[in-house]
């Protein structure tokens, strides 16, 4: 179905992500909630698609085909809504998720879910996966080491809504500490089987990797040299 006529046609639906080489984003909404898929070029002509979003559309899928052969990753057990659309478009695409997330993703999408090792085999040396420990949803992030910056691609662990919807939904989101601005929502803490162990792991990961780019599934991306300090403060405020 997807046979690009030109090896490098212009991209109008997928947009390059500031601060990350060979990475593109596609944004949609589900109700008032912003959604983001991230396409990241990896090895052997493949492109990792992190959290495929629903209703991407034929034009966006055609553009994706020009970037490489997709490997679809469900970043947690709840981000499965776009998988069927992408799997139908790319019959040979692998669909991967963490061991914790795979049973729910497979049941909800009716797809065969493979191990993260399928994706890991395609990752170049500067890209790695971060598997969040002790989470009920089996969340996985992507860490990208660049010459000047370290980027984290994350799903539900961090939010960054510019504004909140009007009442009553906006009031509900605010009461759950889901914004506006960079936040860790109260609902995320409910997904932690061991909040203290997760907090300690996350603080250590921030200290070691020093991310200065954060691309969440929901909300605006952040590019900030002071991001490690902001994240550490946020973790201590919300998870201590």
C-alpha cells in the first residue's frame, strides 16, 4: 500500500523535533487532550514509532513510509488506540511493548505484541530504552544521546499542557495536578506499585543522564538547559 514515489518527498504532517536529529512528531487530539506520536530513525532502514496516535490519516502514513520500515511501540498498557490503524497500513510492522504492558495492549488492539528486544536490536549506540520500574502500566521511555543534548521521549509520566480545558474538565485536571505547565499528575502516582522505588530510580536517572529535551505524549515538548533541575524539583515535590 505504501510505496513512496520519491525517496525524500516533503513532510507536511510529520514535523521535525527541535533538539533531536532524525526525529519527527505527529500531533492529534482525543477530545481536549493533545496526543503525540514520535517517529525516530534507527538502524537497518527502520523507524521506531513511539505511541502511534489514532486517526493519523492516509497522508501521514504515506509520509511515514518514506522515513523507514516502522516498528510500533506501545509505551504503556494504555497507549494502544492507534496501533490497529498503523498495523493495517504496514502489514510487516512489528508491534512491541514491555512485558508488563503487552497483555493489555494485545487484548485491546487484537495484535500480536512482541518483546522490546525486537526494537532494541535496531537501536544505534546513542539510543536506549528506559523501563520505568514498579509501574502498573509498564511504561517505557526512549533516551537519545546527542552531541549537545540528551532527550527523553516519555508517555504518561510527565505532562506539559499549555492551558487546561474549560470547566468542568479543566477543574478536574487541575485538581489532579495535571497542569498547566510541566507536571506529574496525581493519576501517575496511582500507577506506581512502589512510589519510593520509582522516585529513587527516577532521581538517579535524571542525575546520570541530565536530559535537556523532554518530549511527552501529552503536551508541549520542553527544550531547556535547566531541565534536570526542574525535573528533580518536580519529582521531590510530587513523589516524596
